[in-house]
């Protein structure tokens, strides 16, 4: 399924460049429970765009910080 490209204006928070494959690898590798409802962000979202009730976690937290 192809994602629609949207033009995103640069703001004070940089736009994140996501990799869905890495997201899925981290979700499986760290055994995120289904009740966490981990969500892959939409293209153009920033770390400040987490929906209400969610937090943003960065890949470095898992891959470089010995989580």
C-alpha cells in the first residue's frame, strides 16, 4: 500500500524520518505487548505529534542506550 506524500512545513520540531521495518523489528524484538498499541507514525509527523495518551520513544533509546 503506497503512502500519500504530503508537503510538511518545517516547524520548531524536526520532521522524523521513519523506517517502518525498523519499527516492526523493535516492536517484535523488545516484545511490545499488544495492549501498548504501539503505532507507526504517519509520514511528516514529529515527536510532538503523539496522540493523546501516547508517548514518543526514539529508536536510539532501544538500540543505543542498552534498554
